[in-house]
C-alpha cells in the first residue's frame, strides 16, 4: 500500500526538522528581565511584611505597558501604601522644573507625595508621615549626571536613612550602554540638583549601581539598601536590545536617540542658544537667530567619530526663541558605538562660539553647574580647541572610573 500524500509530507517535515540544528543556549536571544520583573517573579520576597512606598514615574512599567503601581496595588502579596513623585510628577504631567504636588491617585486611591526639590529632614518627614517601612525606587534613567532622577534617588536614600526606613532599588537599563564614564567630574562647589556629588557627566552606570556607589562613597551613614539587579543585560547593550517599550522619562526625552546625545547637548542649556526644547527633536536640534550654515560646516570639518551635522532651521513652540524661526544644526548619529556625546557637545560649543558672534553663556553661569566645574567655560572663552578642553578633565575622570569599577553589577 502506497503511503498517502499527507504521510509523505509529514515525514518530509519531520526529516527537515531533525536535520535543523537545535539552537544552543548561547545562540538563543537573551531575555532581559528588569528588577521589577525579577521582584514580581520571586513573589515580592524582599517586601514581605513591609508597608511599602514607591518612588516612580511613567517609566515604571512592565513590558506589557502596565504601570507597576497598578500591578502592585492589585497584588495581595504587596502592602503598597504610598507613591512618591519626582520632577515632572508620578504620572508625568509637569514640564521641566515642575511637579504634580500632593494628591490621591485616581486609579488606585493611593496618596501621592511630591519629592521634587525636597531633601534631608523635610523629605524624611514625608516618608515618616506616609507610614511606610520600605521605600522602593524604580525610574528609568538616561545616563547623564544632570538628569535629576538620579539625585532624587540620592536624596531619597539619605532621607530614608534619616527616617529609619529600608531602601530597595529595582534596576533598569542604562539606555546608552554602561560601557564607559565620560566627561568632567563634578567639583563640590558646583553641587546643585543637577549634580549633588562628584560623578562624571556621563556616568555609564545603572541606577542600582549608582545606589551602591552613593551608599558607600557619599552618604554620611549608609541606608539599609537592597538592590534587585536585572538579568540578561550587558554593559554594551543599547536600549533597543532590551526588548522593552520606551516611555519618555520626561517631556523632552521622547526617544532613546534623544538620550544618546543628551549628555553632551544638554550643555546648550547653559548658553543663549536653543537646545531644541519646543521641537520634536529636543537636544538633537540646536540653534539661534543669526546662526547659518557655517556652524554645520565647521562641526563637520572636525570629522568627529560616529556623527554628522546638518544645517537646520526650526521654530520652537516654547522655551527659547518661541515662535521664531532660527538657524542651527541637527545632529545625526550614524555609528552609535563610535559616538562620544560629551566630546561632541564640547565641539559644538567651541564651533558655535567661533562662527556666531552672538554666542553667550547664560548670565547665571548655569554651564558651570552642568559641566560641574568652571574650566569648560573659561577654556572655551580663552580660545581652547576641543582636544584641549577634553584633556583638562582626564585625570579626575580616570580616578572616578577606578571608584566606579567597585560598584558595577554587570559585565
């Protein structure tokens, strides 16, 4: 009896499958799991018997885009009592320099406390008033010293210590990799909320790693700290390797590409040029009235690795030059592995000053707060080129890199 056509097809399929090599564990794609995913998978064990408060914002989500506050509130294994909102607020409705204030969250009924610009004893009093035993932190950072969430982390750790609370940090990826620390190290006389302690401008760390460093290097006395690391993350990974959805951590951080340039181009906040706020490409578009094609040409002549510059014209809808058409550059990163955001930011400052006679620093010397010391400003004013400015911070950066190495959790 001849085999049926179906039997022949089934046999052929089975033969093809058996002939296909089975993927080894090393060949299978890595599945990143965030600190929250690992915490939930383990049944929230570190939070057993604790009244919990959480410092978070819209980035505190699961990979199916549910907010972790909603998830934890619905889970009987967690006694979630309070939420603490940073700059821009828990639900993310406030612009730069703003927060949402104190309110009850409509979705969960939980009290939401405002932590923005609060530190020390006043913030400790908020933790005490909330009635929590353990403060949890879960916010997506972008890898730059002047992004305020890492200083919310620092302030909350210090306040938790003063209030006698435990502190748990749930880790998330550094979206621009954790390969290297770059840029000048903050000098303490320039400490503000855009830089409390001496770390480099691009720190190359995750929030859990930073928490470990803060606890041992900068807090007067350490807080009882527990970190829940990720699994499946490598220091060389950019955000798209994570498989996680991107939620803007702040209104002017719309994409991972914004984060890639931010640690360099945010320096333009310290000048009279627009840093692109009020456009769809903040920190990628830079410009001012009177700037023309010479800036892009001068920047391209430097042949900076991994990046090119396009002559651009735009009209910000808010912030500097609101409603006025201005000229400048758009940054196009074509090789993100070779791209150095801090060096690029310095090069753009140097070339802007050379080609535009209207260039000026903000009168409050905000540039010194952003760079963490005065020499970037004074060297550029003295006519130094990019290489000379960058050389000025290398010794201090090398020392920070040695300190940083002790607190890294991933390879």
